[in-house]
C-alpha cells in the first residue's frame, strides 16, 4: 500500500494555495503510507535559472556552502530543513558532476521549474518540516510510502526524478525492474537505489527523449510488468496511468479550476468546490494527461 | 436525526446506528459531511432509513441487514460487501467490488460500477444503471446482476448460478460464461428487478448470460480454460 496525490491547476486562482492543498492531501493519506513522504512542486519556468533539489543527509549546511563556493562562482542557496535548493544559471552538464563529487549528499531532482523534498517519517511531520503549506506553483505531486520492497531511506522515498523537470510517484510494485534496470544502465541511465519505482522513472526519462509523455506511458503498458498507479510529472503537466488489472486505486476530481488525483477520495474531501467536481475513476490501461 | 461526521467520530455514528433502541422509534437518519470516510454504516441490523449526503470511502454499508441506505454521492471499493438483506442505493458511481460476496438484499447503482462488480456474489440482486468494469460477476454463485449499460472484459468468469442481464455491449465473456435464452420466467424476474430500481426499460432489450457449467468439476480436457 502507498498513497499518491496530485493537483494540476487549470487556472491561476489557486496557485498561491497549491502547497496548502497538497499538504492536506498528503496528511490524509498517512494511513496508506506512514514510513516516508515526499512531494514535487512545479513553479513557473520563465527564467533561465536551474534549481537543484538536494538532501544534505549527514553533511552540515555550512560545510556544504563552504565546499560548493570553491567549485562554483555564483550560487544562490536556499535552505529548507535538511534539504537545499541550489540555484544557478549553469547547465546540468556542468553542475551534476560537481554535485556527484559530494558523496554525502543526495540530489533528489533538478530542473527549471521542479523542486523536490522527501524524507523518512510520517507525512504530517514531513509536510511540517518543509513548510509545504507556504509553497505556490502550477502543479504538484506527492507520495506517502508504506515500504515493501526496499529500505526506508530518503533515496527509497518518492517522488523519483531521473531527468530534468521530471518526476514519478507510484502505488504498487513492479516485477521486472531488475531486468529493466540492467537494460537502462547499458543505455547510460544512472540509478541511486534498489527501488522499483526509480527504474520506472528511468524508463520514462529514457523514453521521453524520443516520445511525448502520453506515448511513453502507452509504451510502458507493455514494457512495465507489475501493479501500478503512476502519476508522472513534467514541466508542463502530469499524466496518470493504472495497470490493466487495476488492483491499485485512484480517483480523479475535475473542476474548471483544477484536476486532483488521489488514491482515495478522502484525500480530496477538503478541496474547494470538490462536491460539485466531476469525479471518476481512471480506467485501467488508459493514459490520462493534463498539460499546458 | 442528523449525524454530522464533522462533529461526531465515525465510530460513535456507527455505534449509534448499530444499537438502535426500537422503543424510541427513531428510524430516519441523515449523515452529513461523510468526506470519503471508510466503513460508514457498516454492520447495521435494524430496519432503519439512512441517507448519506456526500461521497464515501471503502466498504460503505458492509454486512448490512435490513437497513435501507441511500448514498447521495459516489462510493469507494466494496459498497454493500457481504450484505445479507436490506437495500443500498448509490446515486453516483461505485468503485470496484460493489456488492462483493453479498448473500441477499438489493444494491442499486445509478451511475457506473468499476471492475469486479458482484465478485463472488451469493444471492444479492445488483442493478447498475450505467456500465460495469472488467471481471464483473467473477465466481458469482447466485442472485442477479442487471447492467443497463455495457460490461467490461471477462464478464462472469468462472460463473456458478448467477443470472446476468446486460442491455449494452459485453466486451468479452469470461471462462465458462455464455449467452442464454431469455425465457418468460427470466423476463418477469428482470422486469421486477428493473421496477425495484425505478427503471422502465423493457426486459426484451437485455441479453441474459449464465454458466455453461463445464468447469464445475475438474476435468483434464478443460485444463486450458481455468
């Protein structure tokens, strides 16, 4: 069991309260996933600045700041609990190798619009710790984890990001992830955990080089074996897919202002005007996507 | 009597409805602000009327006996699962496994029901005014499943003695499920069921499906069908 949630805003009306909306959704999915929680939130990508979301783990903020200044001239670092957002105009091909030289830290995601925070602990503690209520944005995805197949660690928490402005949350389990990981590694993908969802995220990133998100997930139906409800995010929106047997739940609520998805309706009961929303279950094996 | 789930705990609401004092004769209840909670109205035993105003979570009206429960909204997984008697009326859509394993009573769904509707049903009558998803009436043993819309893949897989009536298209039939002749007896029964659900669709517009009875006992010749 795990809980997954997502909100895509169709109008600007709720941009300022996106964090608060997602935060309540995550907390109400605590019963489905008490081990760890995480969220990815997308904010406008008009400027050219890249944001690198990093979990410092055991490294102190001061030490990181000192070390990174030796390697980068211009940086802007925002601290949020044990995570930092490093902002730089430098492109990922320059920054990623530098960050890799810091063995203590975990890069949890990067891009022009995405910010990712994830940590072990109950969802209510995690959202409080990162002050999710104060975030604004255009769309967001979250996850509460009940660990089944790999350890309860930051690297074992969702969302997984394996490409620029990409992320994935997953309720379920994959059975062919080891084979798929080997195949993707040969093509140059890098994985930081033994987790099955990270493999699915890597698969999506690899496929997005050649296809759009909808085509990618349609192809995933034949390449990814197992149980899943996925929410995959990109800078322009997100898509939802359930496996064809549909063992893992999902419900969607759509109004003129937003689309919300969650594992159970109770996670959406607090959303504005939800009782007048169009509420439906995504059908198995069909890709639903909302993009700008 | 209004029971507001924003003010009262779910457990206290269920306890109240499960322990009705017949002498006081309160028979009408409204539950407000259900907010997707699970197991609302589970285990009721008395002949009372309960209307739930809003969407509910899993196992709503599970194990129901005698009570008449109306949900003015959508229901999650397993509505009226293992119902024994009484009536559950869902005005919106139902998630998977609606009416699962239920022995009796009537379940009416005005919208669609998703996969596995009536899985292992054992005597309940289910009337769905919309469509049902894949694997509906899987291993269904007795009772009736009426679908006014379409049915998904593998309808009635490994079916025993449930009668299935579908007005629309059936995507595919499951193992050992076949189309059956609609006799006068079946038309009368179907008319009665549709009337219960307030529908005046003519029974002639439906097709009946039932068990081919080839998989009741293991037979090596049928091994590929299991």
